[in-house]
C-alpha cells in the first residue's frame, strides 16, 4: 500500500473519532442517549456520521472476507485450514453487531458485539493452538530469506529497494543493505550489478564484482506479477559462482595448455608437423583465393649425426634448440617456424616472395655458422631449400619441392641455400 492509499483508509476512522469526541456540539454520532433504569444500560440513538462509519466498517470486513475466500481457493491444503479459522472468527463480531444495531438484542442497550468478540477470541485461541495460525507463512517467509544462500533483492515499480536478505549483503561485502532508496543510489558502488538490475533482463547474467574479495555472481531478474497480470515489481536473485568460474578458468587454462602441447615440439618449442599441416592448408586456400605470395624454407642441420656420435645426444639437443631459437628470432610475427622432426626445420612466410625470403634464410645461415654452440666449442652449419606457392599448388607438393631443393643444397657442399628458379 502506498502512503496516499493508507491515508484514504484512515480518513473516515480519524474523522469519526474526532466527531465522537466533539459529539455534544453537533450530535452527528449520537443524537440522543437514554438510561434503561431496569438494566442500568445506556441506549444510544445514532446519527448520520455513525451510519456512515458503520457502512465503511462493513465494507472493509466484507472486502477482507472476499480476499480470504479468494485466497482459500488458491492456497495449498496446508493453509486452507488457517483461512477457514480466520473467516469463521470474523463472522461472529459481524453478526453480533447486526443484532445490536437493528434492535434484535434481548436486552435494550446491551452491545452484543462485545460478546461476539469474546467468542472470536476463543476461536482464534483454538486456532493458534491447533493449526498454528499465522505461524507458517510469516515464519517460513522470514526463515527462507534469512537462511537462503542466494542473495535476494526486491524492487518495486518505482525502482526502489523494498527488501533484501543477509546473503545479498554478504555477497556485496556489506553488513546490511539500506531499504527504501533508489536502486541507482543503493548499488552505485557495483556498476556491473547495477547495469543488470536496470536492464532487468530475465536471462541469467554473469558479472564480476571487483574489490578486496572479488566474486563472480550469476544474477537473474524476474518480474513480480499480481493476480491481474500487472507488474508489481522485480525480484533479483544473486548466486555465487566464484568457485565454478575458478574451476572453469583452470579447465580452460589446462585445455589451452593441452592444445599448445598438441601442436608444439617439446625440444625446440617450435610448432610441430601437426600444426604445419593445419596452417599450410589454411594459408594455401587463402593464396588461391587472393593470389597472395607465400614462401617455404626447409632447413637442415649439416652433419647432425656426427654431432650426436662425437659429442653425445645432449650436444645434439643443444644444437637443435639453438638453431630453433635463431630461426624463430629472425622471422616476423606473421611467419611460422616448425620442427618437422630430427634436425629439419620449416619456415613458413606468408605474403613473402622467394626473392624476399632468401635474404632472411641467408641471415639465419650466417648467424648459425659464426656461432660456437655449447660446450663442444664447434661451429654448426645449415643447408636450406626455398620455394614459393604457385597457383594450383598443394601443401604436399610444395613440401616435396622444397625437400628436393634442400637435397640439392646438401649435394652442393652443404652450408648453402638453393631456391626455385
């Protein structure tokens, strides 16, 4: 009930009380009062204001009984008995008052309304003891809100906060939340939550509340609809999903790590053959569509078997890691470096012609040739073949072609580069 409507409800009772206190000046409540000498009772003759108030009171009682009967048909069986007790107890004062007002009382001046209220008190006492009248609904409501793990925020149609529970305050790291204020003022500290409350989307939304105790919340806003289908307000339920998000984040990180490991060579930290096949298929399709250039360089460490035989596999692994590092550092971010297996490396250079690719590979060759690698105090050299994409080409054809170029470099004395004509 809004304050304006409450004022209307109280208008006639307050006016009647004032008229009763000043009745000697206008006689609107009692026009005449006589004494019954036999029973020593006052007999009242009522004025127009009294009958106005009586009509108002009967209207209120009738409306309440209608509401209770309507609730009876809607209520669950646990509450039907309570409603029957209330309706039954309200009938007796009504009957007693009718008997008194219309002169049906056995003794003139005897107000049977008072006696009927005594009967009502007995009925309500029995109801309280036997059916726990007025206990289930209010206590269940309070217990439900007080002990819910999910936060609850109730807003009216004027966007005011009319109810919250302790869980809502806890999730927002507060001891309590103020009631009666505008939603924008109450939740301005939490912009993500305020945005969800203002948009009032019925779909669940995930938000992050930052601060000393960051939390992920799933917020769902549901309209509150009355019996006439009108919207009376909104109910927002906040569920803490912080632990779930942490598990999801850990699983996502693990998934990314597994995905990275599936396309990465452990020894060189470059991409592996599996990634090469996927990447080349995408790039060759792009080349066919847009006619953009692409170059491939197949690099092989010279006399790698001699390194393993003479200095051990640790020295061979050291040479692999160093060559991989030099290749990776001399390529662009858009290029890809991969280890195909053993001592073979592949450099994939999109948007690059053979003429532009060869100086890059030559720089790599010179850098490796001039460096002494590891404890074996020896130089390492590489040989390479360089080719480019041609229209109608497939990755397998291009890899076979560049492999032949590499073997030509080996046959020409190693430590050199051979490219397509």
